């Protein structure tokens, strides 16, 4: 125990009862550390942080760390998918072709969805900008636009699912695809495996989209109530980051599922 | 020096293990029996590893004890601050590094030896299923949960599983290999001592995993021949395979519309896979795939005519077909399938073109 | 003098424990210290569930023939033992209890960066735990903790899916804990707490958190795929359906090998705190130890294939994984040597935490060295899936990690509860655990080399003597674990009031009151010293 600490202890013992518990503790600290002045509470700063800047940095880093987890999560799936693509090339090829053939106006649903998501990335980026500049109406508008695009994506996806269902392509439901869809030499088991991967991967992705829509709803309510200001726009940035990531995942999934043959 | 160490432990073991009745020895011992040529090699390596382990364990234990007592906290004794000594850090990084590199090289060299079976080995087929081992000798005799082999004969096991993963483990030989469904694995050894040894399934495979055991019986070659002749033998795998070959009318295509299978084994074939031309070696795995999933690799210059036999053949039958194809000679010494397969057993009477 | 005597005043100072006594204030707390307590209670529960399974297993193994339980039951016992001990006890043990409590305090922060996320972690953990217990009560699982396919996906007819859900949920708890630590350590250090001044406990938790965040999601997705295969009967891992069972093993070990470092790195962090304190010396080779933690975390991602040397993977795969396993052992060796060197010319006080820490060093060394033996290709062909491997990992996980956990609990008990534990009982049970442990698991090395396969409920007769020794040891070990449970609870009520710094230890946690206030410090501390500045602290009397 260092000497100065012992001294502090003596002092503390001097007249204990006159001090508040906090003071007593402060005095009895055997610190080889100096103390800085107590922090001042500011709005939006959570109690564990000292400054708003610190809080923002922490929030951002937290989201990045989370996204790192997500990369590995999708990465594991994409790895398996790719391994089997090598093994069951024919079936994968056949699956991709069927997926790519479901079209609106001559453009495949997957391509539509890619366009929709890319646009939503743009609106999110603009929303972040609006938040930074403190433009509330613009922010709400852009967030609504993003949500609309997100919803459009899910709608298109749902229509694809419905189509797949009608063609008997849902594994285990039972899986009974129309024989005309099959290319020669395609075996049923691996073909079903393709569709399992397709559904697991797109469903997990869609789940992420749904969560994103929930987060945007929260942001809109906050913005509406005037809780998001120029100083406090971090939630928009962080949720925006998340949305960009969900887009990015699709940018990987789309060619893997629809295009690579 | 390492060898003598192993020997002395075994001597101690042997003194305890005096009278072994029939069946694998049940004597208490501290070091396993050495009954294959691997056993000595593995044990010698183990002796090196044990020496390193004992040395460092003692070093650390004794240093802790010594420091703990010599520098124990007591009035008047003050600690001295010792700055980090980087020379020391380098030394205790480099020495272990050197020691483990020896472990790696030695272990890897022996492992390569353990994995790559010599070409002239006697091949025995093993099929694992919940929860038994089915063994078939080249001459046809079958056994269950037992593997009978002649001493000093190089033996190669050709293994697959009918359901889940098992693992064929003979402790006295120091060999083990997982047995996988849908794939072939091999394991080889040369028994050096007559006797009976444990056979265990080492990979957890369900309720009776610990019941999936048996014994390995190593005999004098003469006795082994007697044993082989002792019971009405089943058809040798190659002969049974030939029968199947006829039964499933493989011969209607092969030789005419389809490539001849003579001399195919271990030859390099040019095949089309996913539309790309590739060279593959026609090993067991390839033959299996050609029968079960012929469209995966199409031999260059032939149409994809061959039907799949998936679901029509049992694991045993597939193994027998492959044994037959192998008996048609390997890349080194091809033979025409029209001649009788190279076994002494009566030919299956198959008609081939 | 050792410390400032704590003089109870008329109004006791407000601590994190006495701010409120309502149940709500515990179940909805965002205070990292209270969450640590919640974790402590729950992992203890799961430890005893896993321990009870171990007791039954050891009883069964007293005789060569299966007589106590049926084979199916035995298989469920070792599965529940492995699942409980690994996923619900050891992985969360040090990080979620001691780490949760200490990471913010040691770096001078008021809380973790995301307190509510931290609480969510605990709830996820509990939900996962309840699923696992549920799976056990509803009939159990019999796949082993490794869930090898196709047995788990197509053949077992036990509650595999439920257990998978349990581990999946629990995985997210791990991820959130790791994420919270990473952000906290990056962004919330007190002024003056540079990276070069971080206690090694923090460094090792940082390394652990990286593994949490990067490895756990792979386990999650792997288990999802197993569940999909089970429910939809599509072939992902079952060759009969067109899948590849080896792919499952790769994915599983890609998580589970790094996971073993999740279990050992925090333990190394604890030992790195205890040893300098009771040797009263600066730790030898601070930089080397900190660096070694990161090296283990990074290299640990590259060695998973050493669990698959006889699985049928390629020879070259085997060689690469073997050499990398040897390389990853070097940082561990560096740590062991540095701890030992720290004792040199120190002032060594053999109190309970120190006994555990020294026990850790010795047993970890033995466990690690046998790790080298199983990493040697040709030897692993013989000892893979035998009791040799069982002994290897119990030496590291029980002799190492559990010892370190107990050492840490004793070391910080005064800080956590404000009470001292009874020293004599502490030393006695540390001794008992050491003896019982070695008696339980040393014979298993011999059994393994003799060839006794693991997961066998009936075995060949010649293995009996060594198995009986092992069971005898386990009963001593069990007693050794029950003792701390009893006297630590006793000390909550009757233990001596703990001073602020009973051990004369360096580190910020010893500069706030015992137990600390809700905000940890009244004012943000400013750090002016390197870690382990024991040259500036007087040696307490023995
Ligand atoms: C906390 C857990 C933990 C830790 C830290 C380790 C650490 C190590 N493990 Fe272990 N291991 C497990 C838990 C752990 N393991 C488990 C649970 C299994 C079985 C899983 C199952 O199948 O159920 C397993 C299985 C396992 C296998 C597979 C065996 C098999 O199934 O056939 C292998 C093979 O390489 C291995 C190797 C190693 C190595 C090289 C280390 C190294 O990191 C060890 C490094 C430490 C040291 C080397 C000691 C200190 C050094 C000295 C004192 C100086 C002297 C040093 C030298 C000469 C280098 N382990
Ligand atoms: C953190 C990890 C951890 C811990 C702490 C332990 C602790 C122990 N383990 Fe185990 N163990 C594993 C992780 C762990 N284990 C894993 C991963 C496996 C592999 C599983 C698999 O193959 O899938 C395994 C497998 C395993 C086996 C091999 C089973 C087999 O392959 O057939 C054995 C056999 O002896 C064993 C024994 C023990 C014993 C005696 C303890 C002792 O240390 C336990 C001591 C604790 C107690 C004894 C509890 C005290 C409580 C009481 C005394 C109260 C009892 C209450 C009632 C009976 C109501 N463990
Ligand atoms: Cu077959 Cu275990
Ligand atoms: Cu490992």
C-alpha cells in the first residue's frame, strides 16, 4: 500500500460521520491516480459515457463489430453454398436458371430487387445527410422512401416465393418440381439442396430487411418527435450503416443465386 | 535410447501380463502391446514426446516450488524488481520452437508412411454399420466383428460405412481410420506378432457404440490358409462382382458402346465434368462415382448413356463390382475382361464378350 | 500496513449491492456488476448440472460392463455433460462473470458501452440454458457435444433440434458480450489508460472477444444447417441424401477450436493478475504476454483441422493443420515461462488465489504438452477419440480454466461482495481439488494410450483398475468443488468485512471501495502508472 494512500486513510478515519458516503470514499481512495473533475450530464449522453463524441464513436464501433459477426454468419452459408456449387454444378445451374427466368417486364425479379435495394441505399445515404444537416422533414421523407423501397423488395421476394411454391420448389413441402423445369441429368436430391440453400439464404436476408424496416420505423417516430437533431443524429448513421450492409449482402447473394452458372 | 525406454516399459508390462488365455489379453498393463511394425515406430516417437513433456513439466513444477519457497513472503524479505530480459524471451521462444518442429517433421513423416499403403498389400474389405463390422477376405471368406490375418503380411483394409461414421481402431497396431458413409477410406498395417488383439469402433456412432467391438486374430500363414479353407467360403469379391457385372448387364455396353474396363484401375482417364475436360485417376472413389452417378464425369468421346445404379446396389455389391474391375488389371498390367478373373476360385460362369 | 481498515459508519456507503433490494432491480439492472452476479449464480447452476452428469458417468465406469445405466442413458449423460460444461459453464464463466465485473472497472469506466445489451446477453443465455435443460428433461440428446453428422442429422431420434436451438441462442449471448467488450476496451478507457498500460486481464479479454465475434456466427449457421437437414430431410451433411459429413466437421471445428481459446485466454488473464500480486512484482514480459494473447487468438483460427486427422481429410491438410497447431502452442509456452519468471526474486505469498494460479500453471503446462502429443500426426492416429484426448482437454479445461476461475473468484471475492472468504478453507479446498483432479484425470492418459476409446459405457476388463482410480479421484474432486460453494456462501453473511485493497494489489479495481458504488468511481480516475506498478506499493505482511 503506498504511503499517500495510508495518509488518505488516516484522514478518512479522522471524523467519519461528518462526511457523506461519497466524500468518505473519495478521501479513502488509495489512489496513485489523480482525479479529474466530475463529468457534467448532457442530454443524449448516456451515463456511462463522458462526451457525446465518445458515445458516437462507441455506437459506430459497436455496429461495425456487429457487422463483422454478420459477415461471418453469411460467410459460412455462402461457403457451403459455393462448395456444393462445385459438387453439384448441373443442379445449381438449373436452379439459377429457373430463378432468373421469373420476370417482370422482361427483367428478372432478382435484378429488379437489386435495383430497388441499390436505390434504397441511395435514399439512406441522403437521409443520413439530411440528419446531419438537421433537416427534419427531409429526413422523414427520405426514411419513408427507404421503407417503401424495402417493402417493395420484400413484396417482390414474396411473389417469387409464391411462384416457387406453385412450381413445387419448396423443399420438404413436399418438393415436387414440374419435370419440365428440369434439365437432363439433373438429380432430385442435389436439386432440392439448391433450393434449401436458396430459401435459407434469402429468408435470413429478408429477416434482416424486416429488422431494418422496424429500425426505420423507430427512427421516423424519433424524428417526428424532434428527438433527432443536428447534434444527435447518430442513430440515423448507425442504422444507415446496417442498411448498407444488408444491401451489400444482397449484392453478393444476387449473382451467386441468380447469375453464376 | 528411446527404444530402450519403450522396451523397459514393455518389460514391466510383460511381467505383469504373464498368462494370457484365449481372446485379447485382459492383463493390467501400463503400455499397450506392440503387434505391428507401426507400433514400434509410433512408440519411439511417443518416447521423444514424453521426454519433452516430462522435462518441461518437471522444469515448471520444480521452478514454481523452488521460487515459491525461496522467495516466500516473510518479514525482512523484499522483492526485487527484475526488468524483462529479452534475451531470455528469445531463448524460450526458440528452444520450444525447435523441439516442436522435430515433433512435426517426425510425426508427419510417419503419418505419410501410415497413410500410403504399399501396392502389394492383401486387400480386405470392411463395411461398418450400426453396430457391427463386416469383413470379407479376397478369397471370399466373411467374418463379423473379427479380422483374421496372417502374421507379417501387409494388409490393406478397404472400408466404407452403411450408415453413420465409424472408426476402425486396433490399439495394438496403433492404427485408426474413420469409416465414412458414401466414401472409401483405407488403412494398412503389417502385424508382427501372433495373438489376439482388440478391435474398437472409435467414432461415436449411437447407442451401441461401445458394443461395436471385436478382435483381430493374427495367425501363422499356414494356419491362416487352413482357416481360409476351413468353412464354406463365399464367393471371392471379384468373382461375385463378375456375377453382378453380368446380372446388371454391364457387358451389353462395355466394350462396345462404352469404354472397356480392362486396365482401367489407376489409369488416368480424360473426362468431361461440368462441361470441362479434366484428367482423373480411376481410383476406388472414381469407380464408385462412375457406377452410382455416371453423369458426373463422362469419359471423353463417349455419350452419356450409362444409367445410374444408385439405390440398386448395396455397399457390398458396389465393393464387389469394384473388386472385379480391379481384377481386370490395373494400368500397369491390363487384362481383357473376356478372360476369367484372376482368382483361383471357380469362375462365376459369367458369359462375357 | 495492508490496507485501510473499513470503518462502518452510521449510514453505510452506497454500493452497487445495496442501492436496491427489489427483485426488479436485479432482473432489470443495467449495471455490469449486477449482471456479473446474475451470471455467477446461473453458471454455478449449470456447472453442477454438468457435474452431476459427470458423477453418474464416473460411477458407471467403475465396472467394465454397463450396469448402472443403459447405454442410451450414458450417451445422453456425456452429451449433456459436454454441452453444459462447454457452452453454458466454461465459455461464459470467466468472461461473463469476472470479465463483466472487472473490464469496466479495470479501465476506469462507469459501465460497459452498452449496458442494456449486456442484460440482453444474460437473458439470451438463460433462455438458451432453459432450452438445453428442457431438452435434457424431455428425454435428452445423445450426439455428443460435437453433433457429428450424419448421426445427429439423420439417425439420432433424441432432442437434437431443441439442443441446437439452445446453443444457437446462447451463441448470440456470447457475440453480444464480445462486442460489448471490444467497444468498451476501445472507447471507454480512462484518461492515461493507454493500450500499453492495460492490465493483461483486459488484453486477454480483448483477444477473447475477437474470437467471440468472429467464430460464434459460424457455429450458429452450421447448427442452423443441421436443423434444416433434420427438419426438411435435404442433404447438406448426410451423404445418403447427397451431403458431405466432412464439411460439417470443418465448420464445427472452425468454431470449436477457437472456442477452446475462448475458454483458456480469460483464464490466462486471471493468472496474469494473480501472479504479480502475490509475488509482489511487476509481471515479467508484459509485452510478450499481451502479444501472445493476440497471437493465440489469430493463429487459433487456423488450426481447426487437427481434430480431423483420421477423418479422411487430405494428407496435406493434415500436415498444415499439424504444423500450425505447433506454432499456436509457442505463445502459450511464452506465457508459462513469463509467469514462472515473475516469481523469481519476488515476495511470494501462497494464499488461496495464488495456490489456484500456480496450480493452473502446472496443470495447463501438462495439458498443453499433451496437446502437442495429440497434434503430432502419427500419434494422433493412435490416440484420437481415446481417453488420451479426454485427459488432454480436462487437464486444460478443468485443471486450467476452472482452477483459474476459482482463483479469480477468490481473488476478487472481497471486491465483489465486500467480504473476505475463510483463508484456511480456501487453501484446504484448493489442495483437495488439485489432488482429486490429478487422481481423476492422470490415469486417463494411460487409459488413452492403452487404447480405451472415449464415449464407451462398457469397456475391456483390463482397463478397470485405472478407471476405478479415476472415479475415486472424481469423488474427491466433487467434494473439492462443493466446499467453496459452501464457505463462499457462508462468507456472505459471516465473512470479515473486506477492506478496499486486501492484497496490496495494483490495478484500478483496488482503488474503489469494496464493493464498488454503482458508477464504479466517484470521479473518473486518471492513470499515471504502467500496469502492475508493484514497485510503488509496499509489501503487505504475510
Ligand atoms: C481450453 C481448452 C483447450 C486448449 C487451450 C487446448 C490447447 C491445445 N490443444 Fe486441445 N482440445 C480441447 C481443448 C483445448 N485444447 C478439447 C475440448 C479437445 C477435444 C474436443 C473433442 O473432441 O471433444 C481438444 C482436442 C485437441 C486435439 C484433437 C485430438 C483428437 O481428437 O484427436 C488436438 C490435436 O492437435 C489438440 C491440440 C492442442 C494444442 C496443440 C493446444 C495448445 O494450444 C497447447 C499449448 C500449451 C502448451 C504447449 C503448454 C505450455 C508450454 C510449456 C510449458 C513449455 C514447453 C513448450 C514446448 C516444448 C512447445 N487438442
Ligand atoms: C468445462 C468443461 C468440463 C468440465 C469442468 C468437466 C468436468 C469433469 N468431467 Fe468432463 N467433459 C467435457 C468437459 C468438461 N468436463 C467435455 C467437453 C467432454 C466431452 C463430451 C463428449 O464426448 O461429447 C467431457 C467428457 C468427460 C468424460 C468422458 C466421457 C466419455 O467419453 O465416455 C469423462 C469421464 O470421466 C468426464 C469426467 C469429468 C469429471 C469427473 C469432471 C469433474 O471435474 C466434475 C467435477 C464436478 C462435480 C463432481 C460436481 C460436484 C457436484 C456434486 C458432487 C453434486 C452432485 C449432485 C447430484 C448427483 C445431484 N468428462
Ligand atoms: Cu461404430 Cu462407434
Ligand atoms: Cu483444437
